[in-house]
C-alpha cells in the first residue's frame, strides 16, 4: 500500500487548456488534454490529500473523490485559483494557460472581411505567479514549463521570475511526449537541485512528482 504522505494536506492543481473567446462561436486555445494535471490530482489523492482540481475544458470524465471546479478562460481559472490557493498546502500549475486573450470579445459572430484581419490581444494574468506572490497563506508553489528549446535555461528563468518553489520542465517538441500523449518525461528543478525523470506514463510520473513534493514539505 502507498504511504499516505499527504494525509491532512490540501493540494490544488490546475489542468488542461484555457479557452479564450473571440466571439460567440470562436476561441483561441492549445493542445493540452488535461492528462498530466488529472494524473497529478489522482496521485495526490492516492497519497491521502484533499484535492481541488481546477480544470479547463477537457474530455476526461470528472473524477469522483476530487473537488472539481470547471473553468473556461484564464480569467476564470485565475479567480478559482486565488480562491483555493490560500486554503492549500501545495499548489501545482499544470494548466496550459493562454498568455493572451482578445482585447474585446465580439457580441456577434465576426463577419468575413478582406484578405487580412488583425486580432488585438491583451495579456492574461499570470496565475502561478499570483499564487506564489501571496503574502499570507502561501502554498508550496509548483509550476510546469513547456519548452521546445533551451529547456533548462527557460525553466530556471520561470522558477526565478515567478518566485516558484519548484518547476517541472517538459520538452514538448518530442513526438509522443508532452501535450495530449499518455507518456511524458520531466526534469524537476529547485533553486539548488534538479532531478531527471525519464519517459514513462503520466500516471507513474505524477506519483513520482507528488512524492518529491511531499518530501520537501515534511
Ligand atoms: O494536458 P496534457 O495534454 O497532459 O499536457 C501536459 C502539459 C504539456 C500541458 C503539461 O505537462 C505542461 O507543461 N503544462 C504547462 C504548460 C504551459 O503553459 O507552460 P508555460 O511554460 O507556458 O507556463 C509556465 C507556468 O506558468 C505553468 O505552470 C503555467 O500553468 C503557468 N502560467 C502560464 C501563463 C499564465 N498566464 N498563467 C500561468 O499560471
């Protein structure tokens, strides 16, 4: 039996993509399936935690035993995260949050125009950075970094700039890993330590990641 390393702890996890509306029928999104984030949520539950899962739009059945909040946009995910983070011991941002949203969401379907059209986008709030910036009741804050090049350098940059305790980096340029696949490979970075987790199922990786986090808390 798995030791209940997180008994009495609350873990909040974001998963999946966000969806940024352009008009009533169109949106901007990405290829996140939610598999990695849901696997982390199940792993934390297996280790005895109370789990809040904040999920963007995915095609995974809503898990029993987890407190699920479903959201669509980054703005909604930000609001849910700031509500749950102060009640959490651990916050993990696995969602692929859109960095930008439309400056205006058209009320009516946008009509076909000339040969070019320009969309104006504005920056979304950085959810994980807002959580890490909490003064009171700041949880142990873990981010993910999805990179296609210079993985270590970019991941360490995000760890530092967003004031995270830990970041899990994945190379999303590799076929069969990262977005939407059942397998992944991760490098875990802390300020003064790193650990490489070779390719395996997201289920197995999630358990290793959650155990690594639990080890830092105790
Ligand atoms: O969902 P799957 O199909 O299983 O795929 C898993 C995954 C590839 C999506 C996952 O492993 C992963 O890498 N998630 C993070 C994706 C991402 O958006 O990375 P990023 O490097 O752009 O963002 C860095 C960190 O900041 C992340 O923790 C992200 O959640 C967070 N962020 C980013 C932008 C924003 N506005 N707010 C945020 O909180």
